[in-house]
C-alpha cells in the first residue's frame, strides 16, 4: 500500500479493478477515493454527491426519541418551565442555539438557555445549578452535549420534580443516568446507525423527530429544520467527529447553509474576519469561527457566543462580534504565555522518548489548557495531560492525544481512584484529580499508557503522502478535482501531496512578528508557487531549507482569497532533506 522514503511514506498506485470501477472520475480523484475506502462507482457517487434525504437516518431509530419528544410536546402545551442546559464549547453552544430557535419556532416562550461557567462550574451539570432551576420552577431539563455521566445530578433533579432529558454523544463511561430519557447513539442498545454524531447533531435529530411528528400541529413544515444546519455544520466540523456517513452530510450541507446564513451575528463576524460568505470552507470554521465561539467560554463569558449566534438585532450582532474578536485576541495572548512556560518546563523535565507528559500548576486556568496540550501532543507524539485549579479550588485538567494513543483509554486504564471524574473520547478529554493523587499522576498515567499501547495498535507517526506530484501539476483543475472530496477533516483528511527535489528560489518570513514562513518555488514555465507555513520558521524541520538547495516538501492545496485575485498555493505540513 505504500512506497517507502527514508522519512515518509507515499501511497501506492491503486489496483486495476479499482481503476476500472472508478474509470469515469479523474485519475487523481480515483487514487484519493480508493485510499479512503471508496473502491466502487456506487460508493464514489454517494461520497462525492452527499444526499440529505438518502444519506441521513430515521430519527426514531434513536433510543428514547419518541419518549423525549412526547415529553417536550407536553411541556410546551402545558407551558411548563424548560431549562436547556448545553455545554460551553463550539458543539454545545450551537446546539443550544438551534434548540432555542426551534422552541421559538413552535411558539414556546417559557424556557431558558443555560451554559455553565467553564472556570467556576466546569463540564456538565452541578447540584447548585439544579437547585437554581428548581427555584425558578423548572419541571423539564434538557441537556445538550453533556449530562451523560452526571448520574447523581440527574437523580437529584428527578427527586426535585424536574424531568431530565439527556442528549449527549460522549463515550459511555460507567452508568447511564436514570433520566426520563437518554438520547445517545453510543448506548449499547441504541439502534441508530450513525454512532459518531456530535452533540449538536444529536439534538438536531431530536428536533427533526419532533417536527416529523408534531410539525403540522405547530404550523412548522417538514424540512424547516434544514435552516439550522449552518450551526450543526459548525459543530460537526469543530468537534472533530469523523466526516463520513451522516456527519459528511451535515458538514457538506452545513457549509452550504452557512454560505447563505441569515444569522446577523455570523454575518457581522464574517465581516470582522474578512470572510466572504460564498467562499467559506471547513478551514474557515476550524481556524476562524470555532476559536471565537470557544474563546467566549475560555475567557468566562460563554453566553456572549450564544447571543452572537442567536441575536436578530443588527446592532447587538455588531457589538458581540467585536467583543468576541477582542476576547479571542486576549485568549491568544494568554495561551501564548502558557505555551512558552510549558515548553520551558518540558525541556527541563522530559528528555528522550516519553509515554505521556503530565504537568500542572495551581495558577493555570483549566479552561485554556486544552489548547496548550494540543500543541505539545502533536509536537511530542504522545498524550499530554495538563492541570490547573478552577475558581472553586478544584484541580481540573485537559488532555489531548498524540502518537495514536487514546486519552480516554489511558484514563480508563489508570488505577481506580486516580481521577475524581474524567471523560471525553480518543482525541481529547477532561479530568479532575485530588490534591493527593496529582503528585503521582505522571507515574500512574505512564503505567496506563504502556498498557494501552499494548492493547491498541499505535498509529504510524511517520507522515503518509497521498501522491507524489510535480509543481507543474499544480493547476486550478487539480484543485477543483481534489475539492470534490471536501469537506475534509477527521476520517477524510485533506489530501497530502509530496513534491520531491523541489528547489526554493526565495525564503521569506512574514507577519507583524515575522513568525510565518513562505517558501517560493518556480515551475518550468517560470510561474511561481508559494508554500505557506503559519507559525513556522525555516529551521523548524530538521532539514536544510535554503535557497537553491533541493528539498522534499509535504503540503496540501489551498485557495487563498486574501488578495483580490484568488491564489492557488500550498500549505506546508513538513519538509525533509532529499
């Protein structure tokens, strides 16, 4: 399957039977499809042409769906007080907004959206929050993107006369709450075919099911919910769920709706970010939109992101878009300082190969540590666990996967009692520890990593390129062919190309702080090709990046609209000596 280079792999040519089955597609597309498991014409047509009706599933296959929407219908009819409790990230906040829009659409006004304070309350439900809901007279609680592990809190709510409908998508970790209804496709006895929906995807299916059964009663036509797909698409792309199956449909149609969204807050945010709605792609969501939604909660004001997405007032939208941009700038500065501090500690404390990196400081803010952990997990190719202290004095942390090891598996394999609470999935998670156990956390997780590495086949850390091509192959036709496989993300990675023995004609560092790299090459016809690496330097690769010296470049294709004329350029992934 691979042709070996001494520092990277290149996928082999596809077999004859696949070429014949995929003959109607361009050669590059055939190759990319085959190596994504799409090896027949029928599969290719389905993959390249996502169909909302054909490629989504019946909501009523979700366990407890009928029970949940019947209870919601009763609450709306009886004008009960409803609390919509959503997580504080770029999955939970959009999920909370789409349910808010749905309730307004069916004429429900006696409800309140609640998003916990990331620093003071942490992830999921709390006893204090439920007590406040009881005081407000709530009789129905609906969770979005959380609640699946909050067994005690759900029991407390039920005992206090609050029926709880839990909608979640996280891995089942321990007991399932004894709620009025639990909707999570990962439940062992749930028949829903798509197990990897994000939290907003799950609540979207609830809305879809409600409209299917009760839409006529409220004057809401079937299919109205498709206008909510802009936020479902943002959440799906933000939460790093595999972009195959139904998730591919949500991401594909989510971007379609996002490009013509009527949401005033998003329109104002696009203006601030200089994004042209019709050109928005998944990278704009991942690198520009999601960070600003997340920044609100990381900096302690999650409802500001909620209001931005929900507002119908143009002035409020403009104010909130400016506010989120300012918050994101502050967040980047704080994270940069944390990264600098963490990098110094890692250099002093960790030498040679490592199973896991565990670091913490009571002065670190837990809400920012996921971003820091992510950068070092990638750099050191091992799981990274970072902890700090929240506003209530509890030691909390975030972890990110590196080197192909599931952080959820690591936490599950740790000695019982290591964590007070933990949760997440293979790529990322969160945890709480006691002041005593934090001192042995490195040792315990080292042992757990060894066990997990034996149980799970470790992913190759060596880069794998899809194809080796020449600079002269770079044309808009190639870009258009490759773009047919979009949107890209987990489960459908952006195609990675290898350019062997290409010679830089110019090397530049750009940006206010000169912290971005541009390597310029020339085609045979004299036209130049730019390869861009943000937050990269020429000396970052362990390879000689010099004018006139051949190198091997691994890069993806991208269309830059920064200038008035669209530019086809490369995004640097890695550089090797030839």
